[in-house]
C-alpha cells in the first residue's frame, strides 16, 4: 500500500514530520507519498480541520505549542509531556485512532510530535539517568519507557487504516516466513570465569609497574590473593559454571534458533582502559576455541565495545579488527556497548563511527532497571543515513533480577514481557549475560529464563533469530517497502531462512536421504 499524505504545516516542521512518517510506515510495512491537495489524501497533518477533508481520511491535528526536532527551541521541549503523562498522551492518540465510523478520524493529540519527541531521543534525555547517561525506567520521568509507546501507536494506526482502506493487505510483512513476532537471545560476555584469572592480574600488575604505580600494583596483588582465598584454584572452562557457551547453545538449539554473544577485546587491565571494562582476555586460547566453535555452529559473535570506545574515533575499527582476528577472520557485523555506554549527549555520532568502522547494526539502547523501550519501538529503528541500524534490547537480566525476586516472580516477569512484545508483533531482544548459565548467580536468572521460554516452545509463529539475521531482514524489508513507490505490482517478499539448529538440520538431511533411497 502507498499512503497518500498531506502535510499542511510550516516549512521548518516538514523534515521532522517526514522522518516520523518514515518510522510509522516502516512499522506498518507500507510506503507513503505526499500529495498536493487534501482531497486526495489518506492522512492529513494540519493545525485546522480542512474544509475538504475526505470521509475516510485520518486527520492528525498539529499542536503548534509542541516543537518538532529542528525547530527553534525544540531542544528544551518544555511544552511536550514527560513521564507518565507522555504515556497517557500516546494512549489518547490511540483511542482516537480506534474510533470507528463512516466519517473522518480525528486524532486530537499531536501523535506526530509525540513520536518525534520519543524516536529522536529527546524524551529519554528528560528522564533521570545514571553515570553512563542511561535513563532510569523505574524513576519519575522514565515511566513511559516501560511501554513500547510508538509501536502501540503504530498498531492502532494499522487497525484504523485497515478499516478505512482496502489496499492495506498489500503491505510488507514485518517478519519473514509468516512469523508474527521475533525472539533474539543475546549474551554479553562480561564474566566468563567465576573469578578473574591469574593472567588478568599479571597483566594489571605489569601495567601498574610499567606506569610506576607501585600502590596500584600492590592493590592488584591483594585482589588476586583475596579471590584465590574466596574461590580456590582456577577452574577449567569445562568446570567453570560461568563459562556458559555450551549451555546457551543447547538452550537456543532447543528453540530451533541461534543466539549471539557480544565479546570484549579490551580489558580493564590495559593501559587507558576504564576501570569498569571487563576482566578477561578474549585472545585466551580456551576463549578463542569456544568462540570459533560457536561461529562454526552458526551462532553470531559481536563486539562488546569498551566504555571509552564512543569517545575515540579509531577505537571501533581497532576493536572490531582484534575480534575478527580472534575469530579467525570471520566478519563481525554487530556491536553492543559495555554498560550501554554510547555517547549519551550525541549517540548519532557514535552510530556514524560504527558505520564507518564497518558495522551493520548496534544494540546498545538498553535499560538497567526494568523492561525498556528507549525510542518507543519494539522492533529495529533506522536512525539516519550513514548510521547503523538499531536493534534495541528490550529486557536485560538485571532489569528483573537486581531486585532479587523469587524464581517464580522472576519467571513471571519474563513471561509478561515476552507476552507484551509478541502481542505488538515486536522483537523481544533479551540480554542474558553469559555467566547466568551459573544457577547460583543473580537470583537464578538463567534457570528462570529457561522456564519462561516454554512460552516460545509452545508456539510455532515466533522467529528465533540472531540480531544480524534481523538487521539483514530489516534492511531488505526497507528496500522492498520503498520499491512500492516505483512499481505497480504487489511485491512478494522472498522468504528468509529461519535459523535452525545443526541438530535439526542433520535430522532433516537424514529424512531427505531416506526418502531418496526409497524411490
């Protein structure tokens, strides 16, 4: 479908409105075309009710007190609602869209300005944030992020358009192979060992001595002694419950899909590193062997960028190159920042640098204290030309388990999140750290997830995929959607391969061989 749009607004507002329309149409799976007159429009965005408003059209009323991105004074966004009021404003817009009659639909709340406020990131910057600039979902001002408010609006818009226009069935499906929603299981590799290894402490001590910092070297020695006293001798990866590559592989293979591991190549023991960077060496032979094994099995490995990466123009390319060397030359397509540490003041600059370094997507718009949708979307977001695609995380293990729930409470919270995202036709992007394979960690976050995923095992309509799979599909989907404006033919979407485990692939091959042998 091609939505005919009339923008009867100021010239300084048009660019922002077009960007919002692209986000809306991306979620809907349709294209749009601007028209010169109201009479030929399906959707109108204007301050005043047009005198020639078509009977079946949707009119979104422009509120001139709400500034759009790029307007003078827009950065302050003083008039736009925040916190719980922002979520309620989206709810009002949805209610108007879902009023069905034979007359034009009036959306009295400026849904375009609201969406611009959220997807531009301005709304998130008004919330309370932690030391790394991450908005707090559980505190005043961040409540709206607990819901995918823009995705909810798009689903209401889809219902309204389907009621009013017969051509809406000719849209590009959101997910391939007939799936209604997607699940992405991802794992930040932060603590692959139950305790930092002796090699890590030796690196720290050598750095401190080279920097003529004997007190720091002594602190490292003391830390080594304490961890050895607490945990005993080092474990081999086969014994260490934190070294969970095989655990997660088995779990994801049982779902008929694959997952992704984000691996850091710069540790806190390196010169110039941030103290909160990881405490392991990814080039360790056992780690290298585990990662290459996962790659060969079809799992994805992405870069877990160091905390200072966003501030260093050459850091992305350097870290990407180091990881690709560890992986035996395998291309790394995705990146996620440790502690979600994008440039909080200017994330667009970070995404440009990632693009220049050769990444296809970033997955760093996460939250720490609950389920979160920082740009209001439960599916990928194209942030701009020359920038990587966003595949935003929707729930991190700590978002549930930092509060130390009981196993039943934790499992229930995960299920509620999955159910809400799937109901929107979205992608639930879970970040469960590698070390949650250890059932004794974080109030049993790993076993609780395993139990909650029975919800997915019982359904055949959920696409279990890697972020790279989803990014590839979303880019292809955008190309096909845009092609709607250049062809009269309905575009049939080419099926995208559903990721399956090697175990299932072998079984399928065996069945094929048996059928062939009986002919």
